[in-house]
C-alpha cells in the first residue's frame, strides 16, 4: 500500500473514515465526475478478498442492497459478517469490509 498511495484500502484495521476518504479520491480521477453513479453518490467499495473467501456471502448481500435498496432495506450485511466471525472465526473482524461514499447508502 505504501508504494501505491491512491489505492482503495479495506479489510482488517482499516477505519471507515480512511476507507471513505480513499473512495472519495476515485471520484476526482479524470472522467469520473461525469459518471452518473458519481453524480448520484452511488459509489461503493468491497474488500477484494471476498471473491475467494467463505465470507463472500456478505459481499453478495451488500451488492444486492446497493443495487436494490428498496427490496433489501432490511438486509444488514455488515451485521451478518460480524455474526459469522463471532460464531465461527478465531480472529476478531475489526476493520472495514464494505463502504459507500454516502454513509446512508450502506
């Protein structure tokens, strides 16, 4: 990460404020301000490790909530991920695993 200062950071030990600040940085890249998603505040990020981990269910739930917020308003992916970790994992899941540019869209 130190050699690529503009990268997105999610996972263990990453605080939400840092993740959101980095996500905001993407919206200032050339061409991004013209994207409809950026103009509408629909910019999100997921921990890349979800693609190869048993906790990928949380990523699928979060994407469903982002894509269909009305249908999945009651879904709480971060809470389900926390519950999974408390029940089945030997390590505390402290960190940020999914984030939205606008906190009310998480």
